[in-house]
C-alpha cells in the first residue's frame, strides 16, 4: 500500500530503481534531501532569532556585533562543514 508520497509502509519506495540500482536508492536520496532541508530550516530559524535579537539592541554597533558573531560566523561554519561533508560523501577517494 502506497501513501501520498509514493512510499510504502516501511518508508521504502515501491517503484523501480533507476538504471539497475537497488530499490533503496530512492529512499536514501529522500532521507538525504529531508535531512539537508531540515538543516537549512534550522539555519533560517537561527538567523531569524539572531535578527530579532539585533533589532532590540540599543545601538547599531551592538546590533552589528551581535549579527556578526551570533549570526554570520556560526552560519558560515555550519554551512561550510555541511558542504565539506557532502563533497566527502560524493568523492570517497579523497579528491575534491
């Protein structure tokens, strides 16, 4: 029995795999996309919270410092680590 997303009861696609691959390929791709989307959603929410904190600061200098150290730097580090992990998973032999 398929649900609205085409997933079976265990979350495995019942459709044929692309070009001779295994049937779990689509499930793993879906889970990777979902985890990636969840991570970006968390980053967007974090930036929103930091922006709201910066808005209520009493000076523009404090707001700028807060945006830089709590917004820009952590987001840069998280996204860079995520991109690095994706590149490492795509090229397991270590060549980037």
